C-alpha cells in the first residue's frame, strides 16, 4: 500500500484522484504508524516551503527514517523542495536533507514571468527510473516561484529550460521528486506516477 | 521552453455548460463532467470552471459537481464564481480544484487576495478581471463586477498591478466587449495588462478564428488563451488549434 502524506498543506485531492485513477492501492494519512507500514510514500504540498516544513515537522522524523531504510519516497512540488537541505523561501528553513542542495527563488531580474506557470519541456538524465518509457523528455505542468539547486553528486536530475535552468525532477536511490505536478500533467504525468507505483512494488518484494 | 496554454472554459449554470454573447443570451453547450474529461484527454493545457450563477460558496450541488469534474481532469483545474472568503477556497481545493479565481469579492475586499495567497500559496490565487472599454477615452478599461452587471470606476490596469502586489499568482482577463462575439480578443487590453505585471495573464473573451488566438498570444503578449464557444460547438478541436499555433511559431505542448 502507498501512503499519500496529508500534513495539512494545500491540496492532496488532485494527487489522490490521480493515484486512484491508475488504480493503485493508496491511502491518505499522516499517522506515523501508517507511514511506517507503507510500501511507498508520497509527499505532496503546495504553497510556501517554510510553512510546509513547519507543518510536516511532527512527522519529519518518521519520513526521514523510512526513507533512509530504503522505502521509496516521491516528493511533489513543495514536497519535492522539502527533500533538500535548506529552503530560502521567506527566511531560511532547514528541510528534510535527504538530497544535498537548496531551494532558492527564481531570479526576478531576468524579465521572467513568475510564478513559472504552465507546461515546460523537461529533459531527463539517462537512466532515471521515474521517467521510464517516456523517451528523452516530455512536457509537464509547473506552478512554482522557487526552484532547487541540486548539490548532490549521487543524485540524477531532470531539467526544464525557462530562460534559466529549473530542476524539474530528481532521483537518488529510493528518493524521487518532481517540481512539476505529475498528477496534473495528463497521460505523461500519470505515467510518472505509474512508474513510481512499479518501483514501490519491486522494492517491497 | 515554457509553452503557451490553451484553456477551454466551462461556464456552468444549473449543472450544464452554457455560453452567451456579452454575458447574455445563454445557450446550452453540454455536460460539464463529459466536457471536462474530453478536454483533459484531448490535450487541453488547463480547464476553467466558472459557476456563472455565483453560488459556489453556498451551493453544495455545485461543490459536488466540481468534485465530479475534477475526478477525471488530469490537467490544472481552476474554479471560480461567487467566492467571497478564503475558507471557500479551502473547500474548493479540497474538492479537487487546483486554483481558484476571485473577481467581485477581491474588488470589494482586496485583502482576500493577500489572505488566500498566505494560506494556500499565490500559485492557486487567480484574479479574474472583467474589463470594459470606457466610452470616452481610448486605451482605458474599467473593471466591472457581479458577472459584468455592475460597472466600477476602477482602472483595469491599475487593479492588475495592485492585485499582483497583494499576492495574486495569475490574471484571468476577460474583455466584456469581446466576450462571446467570436470577433477576436481585445489585443490592446491584453497587452497593456501583460506589460504591466510580472505574473501570467490569461486572455479571455472573443476567441473566434485561430488567427485571433495567434494574435493575442503574440502581439497581445498573453501567456494563455481561454476559449469556450469555438471548442464547445466543435468549430476547432484542441489538436487543430495547437497544430495551427505551432505552424505559426507559437510554442505549444504537442498533443
């Protein structure tokens, strides 16, 4: 069973709808016991990462512990940003630190429209399991004003060209993340979620 | 590269999609659940659902309908119509909306933009502006509220700038003069607003020929186009629209 972690930040409904549509065994919870018993974890979230980190803090321990034991974890949007060490959104916030790197504002002095809103082509790095079967790259739906700078030599990442390079997806062992919203990226997005479901199945064998 | 978005709009009344001209003379255009699924499957980039009776906040039937539409929509989904409080946005987000559009309530109480952005993030706060050309001055538009029925003396461009500062993450800009006429978007209005703000602008009102879409996305500097009649009545499919735009040098997500 997969668990969508509902820690009270924004909308888990769309993520739940998408996982249910691809008919996987999924539940929504923030109970540490349920999280500990899951085959895979999904950490969604919208809004500001500092606020999200504050809300997730009571269960941050169990999430980190489960991720470090090798359980697949997929962070989406703000959930993706929380995977890194530090976020500089409205202050400085320590995040989960599962992947080395930081979350910084998209620069405002380049004439870019912010938020980065809409469908951007994403180029995958070779061998990313999350993007299995999708070729070299696809378009996905974004809605973010901050972006991650990955500083982890063990992580592979996918990127989107928005005038600046935006980290669109990351993968390090059993830790996965997407800055974009796979649950809102039509058929290709659903394929990303199916890939995660398959990874969880394989790992739980 | 970020692509330009094609957004079908469902104007909903009594559980049906309807479409009028200049906000009047409504005609039936189909079932919202079926149309939502169809557009999501056919390659639309987003979907907008507007309760034109403006009863979202008080009407459980409408919230249930939002939930049913959302269950089959795997593209970003914006819901609006009669929202008066940030709490109502919370309810709609929990029902499957990804963004909420606020119009009259933001004019009456601009703090709702700030409060909603703080609570749910700017990315889900869409300010809808229904703008009408002023009769005596060129290059000026005034904001109208209550589904276009009540004029105000607020300048549309100044309002857009202020809304961005208050936390709106996007502007859904409808030309009251062009809406439903299929005579083309108000390019001048769209460009004036798009140049005044740094947040994305969705052009709405007047979609007719595919050239009119190319024009507002190019010359009009819009980030996205909203259209209703041309899609509901089958004048163009999403694919035809995107193929045309691509041929004319507009970056779009392939279908």
